[in-house]
């Protein structure tokens, strides 16, 4: 079983807010494919450095589980490409972990 965290920014690179409808569409796509999700709506801050410049984003996290690693990776890869374009981001962070359910 794999667990995936999708880190989604709350603002575009110009600082304007990403529309709530877009966040709802992301939720719907994940729910439709994975049949369930956990949404961490509290804003979190992410920091990263490119060259000598420090960047900061406010993000939310969507977590999904899947026993079907191959199809989950394919779906999330397509979603990542779509989100990069739609949200005007250089990258979207998606984390994959091995998990065991109790």
C-alpha cells in the first residue's frame, strides 16, 4: 500500500490567491480516482531555495492511499503536469510513502 501527499499552493507566483473552485476540482479529481482522501486545510508554509533566492509558499496538503502503485503514479504524474500549467507553478511536490494498515 502506498500513501501520497500532494502539496498544493494557495497562491500564484504573483501572490494572488488561487481560486477556491480550482482547489475543489483537485479534491474532486483525487476523490474520483482514489475513492477517498484526507484534506489538510490548515495553511502550511513551504520554503525552498533556488540559487541565492529563498522562496515561500502557503500550501494545503491532500493525502490519498492506493494499493495500485502503477496506476496511482500514472494518474498523479498527469495531475502534476496539469497542476503545474493550471496553477502556473514551476513544480508541484508529490510525496510517495510505503505504509501498512493496521
